[in-house]
C-alpha cells in the first residue's frame, strides 16, 4: 500500500493540465508532525514489505529541508520501504539528489515544462 504525501500546494511551474490547484491564496504546507503521524499510522496498518511512500508537491524541492526530514523519518522507521520522490527537477541539484539517494529514496523526474526549463 502506497501513502502519498503532498508537501505543499506550491509549484514553481504553471502547467495548465495539472490536476492540483496550486499557488493560490496562502500556502498550505504539510506540518512535519502531521507527516510523522501519517508515516507511523501507515506503517502500523501495513506490515514491513507492504508499506510504500510517494512524496510530491506541488513541487517538493521547494521545501527541501522538509522533504529531507520526512524521507529520513520514513527510512528510520522503515529501513526497507520504497520511497519515491516525484519532482519536475528544476530545483534539484546533484547534492540534493545524492542526499535523497543516500537515504534510500528514488527520485522520479517528471518532464512537464518547455524545452528551455528542462
């Protein structure tokens, strides 16, 4: 079973086909404590080997410290659980990708922009 964690409703792109309502009004950002409770609850309901995690945004790299913290919490509590981070890649750096991969997260790149942005 896969838990989707949406870090925020903020994105640095404006894809007209996005299914999310993004960048409108006050920012909504997932509280770290709420994320930790959701991870614990998910792991409590699904035994090791059945729990998986996907982290997305808007664009999760906008809140990189939060992203890294949540990945670390998941890895600490579920050493072998699959963790997927979905990004448009425009805010990623080699160091950030390496940090997430060191924590055992897979990074999935979504090519949603123009040729110039990618």
